[in-house]
């Protein structure tokens, strides 16, 4: 049974090594979320402006997508 322990430890280390990037990315994502600022009591005017900004951004993305589609059809 003692002979099985080094093999089990090696398998665990291999699993950790394979997933080290994923674990690091999770840690970085959590650190990024800590730095996000929440704005309490946002006024209705600010919310309206944010909504308009998002809508305009989506319109631009849609227009870019359509342009790329037309360009690929002409090629």
C-alpha cells in the first residue's frame, strides 16, 4: 500500500500542473472583480445615458458586421 502513495501524489501533482493556468485565471478574474467600482444611488439620468451608450455600441457592432458581410460577398 505504501508503494501506491507516490503514484497517487504524482497523479495529483500532474492534475494540478495541468490546471494551473485555469486556477491562475480564476484568481486574476477575482482580483479584477475586487477592483470594479459599484456606483450606488445612480441617478435616472445616468442610467438613461448608459442605456443609450450601450444601444449605440450595439448599432456600431451590427453595422461593422454587415459591412464585413458585404465585403466578403464581393470578394
